[in-house]
């Protein structure tokens, strides 16, 4: 259990920082509320009412989500590999090269399809 003590201490420091920051912001921040500040904000676009069953999302939303998932998974697999790089040897290097080639193919496909273009 003593090995996890630094993790718990760091978590407590982080939680205390969040609590103190929110408290200071609530006490010291301006309190000028008006109708525009209290409305919902959707990335600079005026919110529009949605149909009863919900609205349709454009395909661009799903492409962006898939792009995020592909690169998020890549990073998740790269961290443990980097930590144990010396212990894995040649097998680990070949496995990671194959993984990166696979992710690069997904990246190239997304690039060619225009998924990185922000209209």
C-alpha cells in the first residue's frame, strides 16, 4: 500500500487545487448575470430547437469522433510500450512498428477522405 501513497497524495493535491480554484473563482469573480449569459451556448451558433426524437448529426461529427478514437487508442498503446521498451526487445519493436503502420494507414485514409479539412 505504501507504493501507492505518492499517487494518493498527488490525487489529493489535485482535488484540493480544483476545490480552491472553484471557491476563489466563485468568491472573486464578477456576478453580472444577464439574459445572454444564462442562455445555452453551442460553439457560437445560435441554439435551434430540435425535433421530439432528437436531431440528425452530420457525418462530419462521426468522422471526427472516429479520428479521435483512432489516435487516442494509438497514444494509449504507445505509453506502456515506451515505459517497457528495454524489456520488450526486438519483438516489441516489430510489434510497435506494425501497429504504427496500421495506424498510419488509417491516418492516410482519413486524410484522403478529407476528414482533416475543417470547413
